[in-house]
C-alpha cells in the first residue's frame, strides 16, 4: 500500500548571516526568520511525511505556543515526526523537494543537504532529491522577502 503527502512552508527573510536549509548552514547576507531555526525545507518535509501518514502537521505536533518548542532544532522535530510515521508501519519510498529562493544558489549545497536529510531519516540519499527555483525577480520570493519550500513524500507499508 502506498500513500503520498505534500508539504509546503514559507519563512520571511530578515537581517542575518545565513540560512539553514535541510539541516545545512548556508552563508548568506540575510537569514530566515522563525521561532525555530527556520529551516523551511525540513519543515516542508515534516509536513509531507505527516500528511502521507494522515498524522497531523508540524504545528499540531510542535505548537509554537509551547515554550519547549522555542528554538527547537528542526532536525529533532523531523525525527520525532518520523517516529510517529514509522509506528503504524510506514517507510519512506522517496522524497522530492523544491526550494524557492532568489538567492543564494542552492545547487552547490545539494549533495550536503541530501546527505543530511538521509542521515536524519535513516534512508538512502538516493531516495532524496532536491531542486531550486528563483522567483524570476518578482513577488515575495523574487524580491527576497521570503524563501519557501515544497516536498512530496511517498511512503509504503506491507
Ligand atoms: O531556468 P529556470 O527559470 O527554470 O530556473 P531558475 O529559477 O532561473 O533557476 C536556474 C538554475 O539555478 C536552476 O538550475 C536552479 O536549480 C538553480 N537555482 C539554485 O541553485 N538556487 C536557487 N536559489 C535558485 C535556482
Ligand atoms: Zn517553517
């Protein structure tokens, strides 16, 4: 049996010296803003997996009103979400993701990001793909007001 899930996330950009994307720190002249480490990609992946298993969303599992979630590592949230997904027997077939960012260039960091996501989830990095798109200079992405990410996740169980 197969199930598919979709995850989407957006974070504002503000003053800072880098972004954390897929658990990898990328030096930049801005940072993403959020109550956690603002890792837009790990948040989208978390929601895709929870959606595939019909187990809620990241905000339900880790409410931002709970002080315990302030500054929580997104890798830790993803791992905990995956524990929920694995409990009823789901395992990941593959993830396919898109980062929406005018800058910085993401592709040079793709190998490191894929490796880190695979490590967090305990899967083969061949099961993780990542693409990037600019906003063609227009809209909140293109004007560098925000970054966003999307992920589709396929899971299966016997
Ligand atoms: O060429 P097209 O309009 O389809 O895409 P684009 O958004 O102009 O991106 C051109 C190339 O830059 C693609 O190969 C993207 O994968 C890459 N890219 C990137 O590495 N980092 C970004 N933040 C945006 C795009
Ligand atoms: Zn987020």
